[in-house]
């Protein structure tokens, strides 16, 4: 395996994209949110993923967002979503991410029937852009599951530096960790409900929506596990469970996540249609979950 150009470690909140009342992108609000995450100890941010309404942003908005984050993130790292249905369009997005100044492109697997050979050719082609690529395994969204055999082939591509693992399989994470060191490759968990167990079995990098609402609490879990203080980490994990559950509602994601960010005093705004804002009942559930989590 080729030595990787960058290794990511630490917590990367999955950013929402704040919008103004007129529906336009709130770049100043985005900057303020990023400054807050960096101030509490995050290693960087993940922009323009599903939490950030990637599919509802224009190509120019994604570029503008990365450039805005670049202005304020300091030594932090920027990971930016660049997935698309076809290799040609994904390559355009990956090049955009590179030119805008991000540190890596997070590339969701193409949706549909793609063979292992097709996946290899897809990522080999994207790798020609010359920016670190992070695989994004999310079979519930794409219908494609990167198994160990496919992972071995994909991680061998020079510019593929790691993977965001969102299948929810701890045995799969353990199998990767048995075969690869976290000093050789980057393996992120993207499952908000598996923060504690993922850290406990050895993951060093995390991309989470929950961290966009409760970054201090998620960081505490990460640090307590490192210190071997599992019981203390368990208490925080338990307190975050209702919040993780309510903001992760897939039927209207990331609408409830955006409302939670707004309720913690940070820039958010309504999601873009066809997503609809959180209802009064949903907002009450979020407020209760925030109290249990100790966020407000």
C-alpha cells in the first residue's frame, strides 16, 4: 500500500449549511459556526455532506462555502463532500474542492448497480485530481456496501487516504483495524449512535452530525475513552442518546439537526425545499433532548 499523504485524527463536526431568511447561503454564519467548533477543540470540519444539504447547494455555493471556512479555520482541516452519480460529475466536484482549498474530498459511493471493478475505476479516475480522497460507505443511502475485499482494493489507490464508515457494522470496523493501523490510513465513524463503541475499539477519527450540536460532549467521550475512563464516557454517551435519536430522523434530515443547532444559539435557518422546517412538536422534543444532554 502506498504511504498516504495525510492522516486525519480527532473530531470533525458534520456542518449544516446556514441560510438567511431569503433562502440564500449565510456565509458569515457559517464562519461563526466553524470558529466555535475550532474553539472547543475540534480537529476540523466536514462541509457539504448530507448534514449540509449537499444535494440542495449549487456548485458555486459549495465552492464559496469552502473558501469562507478556509478564511477562519486556522490550522484545522477541511473535508468537503464531492460525491455524484457519475464519475465525470464527481471529478468536477473533486476538482472544485481542491481548487477551493479543502484538505480532502469525501466521496460517497455512486448510487446503484456498480461492480467492484467499476468502483475501483471510479476512484482511480477521481484520484487523478491530486487531492486526498475519503471513501464514504453508506449502503443505506447508495445500495452499495464496501466490504473488506473491496476496501482492500480501494485503499490501495494512491490518493485514497481512508474511509468514512456509515454502515453501522462494528465487526467491519474491527476487521479494518486488525489489518490497517490508524497511523497508516484514516478510518472515520459516521454513525452518531456508535460514538462510544467506535472509539472503544480503536477509531481515531470521527465525522458526526451530533458534534454539530454538542461538540464538547462528543469530544469528552473521545478523550475519556483515550484515558481509559469508560464509565465517565458512558454517562455522557447515555445523555446524548435522545439528542442523537431525534436529530437523526432520516425522513426529514437534516431539518431537525438544523433546528437543534439554532436552539444552541448558532447560525442555521430553515432547510431548503423539499425539506420542511421542524414542527412545534419536533422542536419540543429537540429542546428536551438538549436539556438531557446538558447542552442548554
